[in-house]
């Protein structure tokens, strides 16, 4: 599946892309497509388990108030939509999670009333 995109480039950049395409006997579109694809492959490594991670995070959020009431200040582990373990010692919990769920996605976090920090990226720079 592909999506067509209209892209406006500065003339200097376009001339560089055009020269690269000519040198390599390729089209400008192919050079741009490969460049953007390679940039995202190297910068934004997206786990194939991302959807499962998001499901476990959402399960934590649904149970957040109940978990805070019992386990505030401890680390908890959520697997299969349920809280499966907790410990005040993060490393001890991590060891048990690694032993009990070696290949599974498990959401582990410190239970706190503080809201999650929001990270924002205002611009992206592609460096080659």
C-alpha cells in the first residue's frame, strides 16, 4: 500500500536529489522514497509489539485508581490486561517478570499519583 504525497523542496535540495538520481540512473521519486524510508528505519525503530504494549498501558490506565489505592509507591506489572505482580523493589519485580513472562509484553511502572509526563517533538531533523 502506498500514499501519494506532494512535497515542496527548496531548489538547492531538489538539485541535489536530481543529481543523485541522474548519477545512479534512478528517478527523483525513487531517490526521495528511499531517503525518507531509510531515515525513518534508522531513527524511528517501531517495535512489532507496539500494539500489545499500548493494550497493556491502556489496561493499567483503566485500573489506575484501584492500583494507586493499594500499591502507591510500588512497581506493578500488567500482563493480559490484569495486574499480575507488584514489588517496592523494581529489580526484584523485573527478575520475576523475566522469569515468568520471558517472551511476553509486560507493562511495568511505578505507581504514582503524578500524571504521566507528555513529551512533544516540535520538529524533526533528518541527518545523514
